[in-house]
C-alpha cells in the first residue's frame, strides 16, 4: 500500500511538471513566478483578467477615485508551450471630487497593447519583451488624461536571482526578483502629450523562499505572500508650460498569489516636488484573475503548442 501511494505521488508530480507551462501560465520564467505589478507593466504574456483595480488619490485641490479593469490573452507559445505573444486592453472609470466646483465622472482613455517575449532564458529566470501601446481617447473628455490618440513602443523585462550560488546568507537573496519597463507614447495628432515613462519593481517571493531555498515554517497565508516596491517615473516630453517636470513616485505594497488569482494592496509616496501635487495620499489595489486556471478551455492559442 505504501509503495502504491509513493508511485501515485511520483506520477502526480510528473504530471504537474508536464502541465506546468499551461496550468500556471502567469509570470513563470524558469522556477520564478513574477507578480503582476500595480503600476509597472507585466513583462510576461499571460491569460489574466484584472477584474478590479481600485485607486484613491488625495491630490492638490481634491480627491480622485478610480476603478479600472483590463484583460490579456495569450495567442502564441513556443515549441515548449511557454507564452510568447499576447494582446490585451483596458480602461478605468474615474470620479473626480474637487475641493471647489462640481464633481466629474466618466471613463478614461481606452488602452490596447500587443506583447511579444522575444528572449526567454529559463535557466537564469530572465525574460525580455517588446510591446506596442495604443491609447484612444473615447471616454469623457473632462476625465481623460489627454484628447489625442497615442501610439508608441515599450521594452519590458524581468530577472530572478535563483541562479545565485546556494551559499549561506547569499541563498536568501535568491527569492529576489526584478521587473522593469521603459516606454515612449507620443500623440499621433497633437503635441500636448508625448509621454516618456519607466518603472522598476523589486520583489521578494516568500513562495520561492519556502519551495526553492529553505522551508522556514511559514504557514498559509504567509507562504503565498510577495513583498514589493515599485519606483515609477513619468514625464511629458512636450506639453504646456509647467507640465514637463519629471514625476518620481515610490509604490510599496504586498501581494497574495494563489493558483487562480493575485490580490495586491499598495500606497504611493512622492519622491520629488513635481510629484507632490498628485500624490498627497494614495491607496491602490488589484484583483487579478488567472482565468485559464478556472476555465481551461480559455487556454486556446492561434499558434504554438
């Protein structure tokens, strides 16, 4: 009986390894599972639905509330079944409550994107993707960030430190992961919103610590937590006077990730004077659903295994 149980366990483990590329398609590069950032772009093509992205900001002269949603679908994989190409899009509903004057609400710009992971090195937990962003102003003109259609390129990447030597002390750096993006989003029919932006995410994966480095006895839900901090930069390269100063913002947070979803919560702090006006106080959340783990039939692709 014991031998039979051991055999069943071994077969189940082998099945999980064979199905890993399809069953856990979110953010996996090698042995590292990267989280979905709050602000930065996710480098990994994935099947996911950002079901709710709530945000509250106390800004100079009032308050802003937003509820966003977006979806991403993998359309292509490589010969081993790992995600390579995806498309997606999303928008936000925004409510602005100024200290003086009437409130405004409506939908923001619609953002569409395509993403291609052109370099994947699983042994070193490294991935680079090229993306194209299209921003269409079809919401409420009083709410939208800008009133011009914008289109531009983006480079996104991520790197885990699981390839560090398994030495004392140094081994506890292996659960560290880094994500970054840089993009340029120029207006196609105007000169008031040529946006340059860049983000860096530093994350520490407690699941990776427990499963791949050392089990220190963490129980649920601590065993599923990620600690992270984002450094966010944005700047209007061309625009009205006084609006071209760079904004530097720090976004620390915590995320819980399971097989089917990720739940994140963070806040923001201005790092320079230009960012103070829009970041007196902020709370950002995210509920990200990995829909192919709930509905396996949604894992269809146009090409690949």
